[in-house]
């Protein structure tokens, strides 16, 4: 059963008509369970749902970080394979990539968490968060170019 999509604005974007509300994945109703929440997000994706309702009202950045952990590395890996920038290695599965993505999300989450613990001043917290995002972007860019050239060099050696 395919999930119907609907236009989002006028820019040609489309999202699933059925969405996933993420309020229950935070501590809004009581203690949340990240493992169950991530499994729910993955099941929604498997079914074709790609519209996620998150809000800071449910807990500051709680849902966004959770969805980002579940989707970030997996999405960009999928995009790289589809755009033929990269190829899937023998024996590698999308479940494996998703697992790696979830593990890699730990560092990003911890960095944001520590910045919140380190400072009482909101402008300093905001600056630290921007620094974490900029450093993550820099690391991703450096990693991309390194792998791009490293893979090109190794393919010409064979």
C-alpha cells in the first residue's frame, strides 16, 4: 500500500499525506524511549511516511535531534548512492548504514547537550550550538572531499 503524497507549497516539493506526530517521543507525556521512537520513525519511513511533526513545545530540540539521528547519515548516504556519487559496498545494507548513523549521532547530541550544561547565558549557548553545527558541516565537507579523492585515487590504482 503506497502512501499518498500532497504538494507542500508551490516549489514542487511533496510530502506524505499521512504524517507522524512526534510529541509522544519526547518527555511531554512522561519519560520517552529513544530506541522505540527511532524504531517508530524507521517503520514510518518503511511505509512511505516522510512528514514528521516536531515542535520545541514538546521539549527543546528533543524531537528534532531524535529525527535527525534516525535520518541524517542514512538520508545522505542514500542520496549519494542515488546520485551515483558513491556505491554500496558488498555486504553493506541500509539497516547497517542506519545503525552507523544512529551511533554517529551520539557525538552531535552530546556536543549540543554539553553546550547546554556548560553555559547559563542564552547567547553563549546559541553560539556554542552554531559552533557545533559549523564544525559538523566542516567535518562533513572535509570527509566528503577526502573520500571523493581517496576513492578516485584507489580506483585508478586497480
